[in-house]
C-alpha cells in the first residue's frame, strides 16, 4: 500500500487528529470541495482516516463501518493510528 502523502492528503490529516466535521475540514483545507472529498475518500481507502457518526443515545461519536461517499456531510472524520504515523513521518 502506498503510504506516501501528497500535500492535500497531508493537509486533510492535519485537520483530523481528533473527530472533525466535514464542513470544518472544508474550511481548513484550501482546496475546492470536490478535491477535498476525493482526498478524504483516498485517505479512507488507505485506511488513514475513518468515518464517524454521532450517536444521540450515547452522546458520543462511533465509528461508521459503512459510509455514503455521496453524502460526506453526514459524517465526521478522524485519523487512524496508521494515518497519524504517515502524517508524522513526512
């Protein structure tokens, strides 16, 4: 698996050390929304980022094992251990 990060992927990982809403990632990463979405999907495929859903019942974020890539706003995102290692090794 390719662990190299391009500048966009690096910037996205920089935003998701903690659970972050999609809209906040869009605000922080200086790229068009479609480009950010593609970068985030790439990071999810590399297993560097996971999608998270807010659960009202428990009042906490839980990992979403299924996510709709056409509705990125419905999720928040967080870097995985592998993502953090890749980010820090650059």
